[in-house]
C-alpha cells in the first residue's frame, strides 16, 4: 500500500511538473501571439508607406517625365530651325564663293 502511495505521489509530482511546463508553453505562445500582432501592425504600416510612395511616383515623377519629354520636343524644334538656318547660310556662302571665283577669273 505504501508503495502504491509513493508511486501515486511520484506521478502527482510528474503531473505538477507537466502543468508547470504547460504554463511556460502558454506564456511562450502568448508572447508569440503578441509578436505576431506587432508584425501585422508593421506590415500594415509598410503597406501604407508603399501606397504613399506609389502615389508620389504617379504624381511627381510622371509629371517630371512628361515635362522632360515636352522639353525634348521643344529642343528638337530649335535644333531643326538652327539646322535649316545653317543650310541657308551654307548656300549663301557657296554662292559668294562662286561669285568671288568668277570675279578673280575676270581680272
């Protein structure tokens, strides 16, 4: 009988240890749940930041690219005018060279 009581007492002690370990595991799980809540909040904040960045890109960067494209178009027009002016000057110089060469031959 005494042996059975000792055995029961040993099992009760083992159960107490198991309950203590379960309490520790419960605290660990609660800590993990709290950490997960923090991670979810951080992910939510990152999503909000991404939306702001996307909006900024759409509003500011696209407008700047459009302005650069417009400036490029204007510059191409200016370049075309300069080229046509140079062509006219070149034609006039050719005429003057011919006239000068003709005058030199006549002398």
